[in-house]
C-alpha cells in the first residue's frame, strides 16, 4: 500500500469516526441533531464511500486489463 492510499483511507476513517462522534455527542448531551450536522454526516459518508469504492473499482479494472 502506497502513501497516497494510506492518506486516503486515514481521511475516510477519520471522517466516519468524527461524524459518528459528533452525532453521539449531540444525541446524548443535547437530545437533538442539527441539520448542519446531518449534512456533515452525509457528506462524510459520501466521501468515504467514494474513496473506498473508487479504489476497489480501479483495482478490479486493473486486473481485468492485465488479463
């Protein structure tokens, strides 16, 4: 695994963990979830999914091209 993939995966995992942590904090302490936070969670999961999904797609495409 090269440095670029490590940075991408670290960023994706950090975004997922931070969004889960923020939602948990707001639900437990404030008993409400703000709209802006829900937008952040949605964008975090979208970015993380695109990082993992695009990487998987490119790897599969490379194996098909080599055959």
